[in-house]
């Protein structure tokens, strides 16, 4: 298989829990990243409340020029901005896993639905042309949607608070397998850049899958939510050890990573670790992973 490269990749954080530049941006619990290559402009997730639209305008991002949307999974904090985005953008391909609309729920702080806050037909009427992806797919030269990630590690057990309700009236539930958790893989001349939504499939599982899908062993960098904040200590420690051995040149773990874990990663990786709040932009690959604000 011929592996195509992305020779230039710009990632702009449109939505994140925090704000890093004084441009009247709004922070919200969620994530939305804009990927720009010479061939495509891809939005990855939409945040929780629609601030992706106003934040994009403040950052000089023209949402109507976005070529496609990729949804990492069906939680509200990644899909809640869908309606606002589609109203601003109009019809476009939306890559998502077939289980996107599962009844994703949480038990903390109480039993509640945390899935997609809109109906499928409503989103289609606003312009979402859903493209269901369960296998890896190259959606632009050098840029892959992971499809469903195989769960192969023994220690990546996920978040026990996340469930699917089998019978909401009687309260019976089972652990949510989150089969819809997907990531993006960018193949660059310096190695892979792995773009995470929440990494519910496990960071190690995702990276090993990226290597298998692309045939590229070298991992240049990682950006996005790692979900290492809520998991148990064994998973957190083992994952961090694994990341350390990769000799990453760039790590911008944000969103569900958790502040204590981000502080640990910043200490371990030094200048290779970058904070990635709303407003941050990264030009990759770069020896210094240049951070800019628009």
C-alpha cells in the first residue's frame, strides 16, 4: 500500500475546557479541532454548546470552507455544537461510527443521558450527510479516520462511570463499550500525528492501531483528550510509561486528560508538551511545534 504524506498540518483548537488567548473566546467542557492540510480542511468534533461557531469567527476561521466533519464519538461534549455548526456551514459529509447514537449515559453525579443531544433526522435536515465508518478510511491524502479501534490491551479498562441503559425504567445498565470512539491519524514526513477525541478505546490501543493502519511506526506527536483523568492509577501510569518510550516530539493532551495528569506530562516531556486551550494553533511537523494564536 502506498502511504501518502501530509507535508503541512495545522491544528487549531476551536473549543476546549479552557481559553488561552484574550480574544473573547468562550471555554466549555468539550473539544473541537480544525485540521488543515494542503488538500483538505477537516473539523474534528464540535464541542458542547455551539461556541465552535463564535470562537471560529474570532479566530478568523471560515467554517463554510470546511470540507468535512469527523465525530470522534457520541458524547454531548463532542456533538453538542453540531446544530450550530451545520447551520453555519450547510450540507457536508459527516464521518461517524454506526454506534454514534447509542444511549450513552453516566452514573456520576447521577444517572443521566450524555449522548448526542439531537435526533439523527434533525441533523440530516440541517445538512449532515452521514458517512458511517467502522473500518479505517483515508478521507484526504495522508489523513485517516481510524474506524472502530480494537481493544487489545489488558490494562486499558476505560471509565467505569460510563454505561448504556438496557432498561431505563428498571435501572438496569451495562458498561458502555463505546464502540464509536474514533481518532484521526495524519501521516507526516516526521511520523504519525494522532488526533484524539476522548480516547475511550485507550491511548495505547489507538496508537498501535494507527501504526497498523498506516504502516508507519514512528509517532511524531499526539493532540487531544486522553481520558487519563478518570481512569485507575494502573492505566494512567502504564499509559504514561508507554508514551515516554515513544520519544514523542509533540504532546498536547487536553480536555479529559485532567489537570493533575497534564501537570505530570508537562514535567516528563518538558518543552515537548504544549498546553492546548481554545485559541492555540500548531504547525506540524516542526522541531519546536510552533504555537500561534490567530
